[in-house]
C-alpha cells in the first residue's frame, strides 16, 4: 500500500508531430500527442513495483478489490475477477461485472492462463502461492485485507495508485464519504427513542458486535446492533466464533430480524426457509421481532461490503429499515 510520502511519479514525454498539407493561407497543422507514463508503487509487503505504463491486463482474486477495479479502469483492461463478484447475494458490483467473463481461481494455472500484467492479491494469501506467481513472471500487488469500514479508503487508494488512477480513486473515496455522511445526517435527525434495533442473521446464525463490518454498517445506517446485548464486551475479532448461540440470542430483544441472504452458490439453505425455522422455534417466541413478525430479508451484500460501494449498502439498509420495513 502506498503512503503519500511514498514514491508515485508520473513522467510525461510528449511526442509532437506536425503535418502540413495544402499551400499558402489554407495550410493546416495537425498535432498528435502521445504520452508514456512511468510510476512506482509499494505494496503492503513494502515491495517496490515499477510500471512503464498503466497495466492493460488486470486481474483480481478478491471480490471487493474487484468492485473497486470496475469503477477505476476500462473493463476491457480487466482479464479476470473472482467468481463471487458475479453473485448478487455477495457483490454490489455484479451488474457492472457482466462484461468481464474471465474468472480468477486461486491456483497458478488459472492465473497464468489469463496472462495478466498485474494481479491483485490480499495479504491473506499464502506466501508460497505469491512467490509461485512471481516466479512465473506475473507482477503481483499484495494489498492489506480489511474487515472494517474505516479501512476502505486506504484500500481504494492503494488499488488506484497501482493501476495509475490515483485521481479516480480519490474521487471514489470522496463520493463514498458524501453518501455516507448524507445517511448519518438522516440518522442524527431521528430521536434516540425512535432508532430501530435489529439482530443480523447470516447463513450460520446471528452475528455482529463491535469490531466487525456488520456492526459498522448497521450502526452507520442508524440501526442499534442487538448483538451487544448478548456480548457487551465484543470487540475486534480474536479468533473465537462471533456466531451467537441460541441461549445468547434469547438475551437480545430486537425490533427487527435482518436476514442476510447468500447461499454461497447453493451450498446453504434458502433465507426464507431459515426465517421460517426461526419463526417456528418456540424458544424465540418472546422476542419482539418474532412476536410482531418483523423480519427483513436482504442480500448479504447490504451488510458486509468492503469496497467504496459500502455507501450504497448503507443507503439501502437505512431505506429498507426506516422507509420500507416490509421488505428490501
């Protein structure tokens, strides 16, 4: 990732050719200008990566880096993205990705076949895998894996610098902040007693709590995360499961159940079936959201987006809870 103090230079060489046609006072002059760009960045490893020109065959293996790239570069320059960017349950950029058919699998053969001149990989990838990619002659930019709302601007910035689109990245960040602040203004106008409370269920169960993206997004959208009622001391992820047990869920009393719908390619049950199981469980009968049958099924992308599209996630989540509580 590149700090402001790191090297990021653009040298432009203008090649001017003048063609003169005609004669006398009717002579015409045509100018053709071409530019060569050279710039250097450092990824999260501190590895120096130099480009003679902006990359033209870009690949990415992480859905949220995919979403950022889709708004930074011409899609013809993207040779492959992760398969999950095409999943409407997980990705906010699935419609944008329709014209990028290439899929990046997490194996050397898949990446080599795409012939990328730049590949984006999160720092959670195994070092041996990254080394193999670089040994194969692939230029790899390793970025910091993030899990919090406040980490998104730095991710957008680093990817923008790597593809030579620093100004576009800054624009994405600015636009994101404007949209988020607009929602915060709406939330600030709601009296504290009228703020909605909710508990988020994903395919594995109830999840949330301070220190994770789910809580960040819910809170910013003006929804009190009832997860804290069960685990008031929950902070950053420490390796233990964040999924609440049934006994812990009974310690909460949300007004709304938020069901994040993502079956992971059909691996997990339909969210409607999951909700019916919750409604029919007599142990949950005393919870306000159950008694009033106040549940909202939303795409999981509304609550765990880690790209600049999080602004849209927050806008939509706020709207479905405060403006259209009967459905997303």
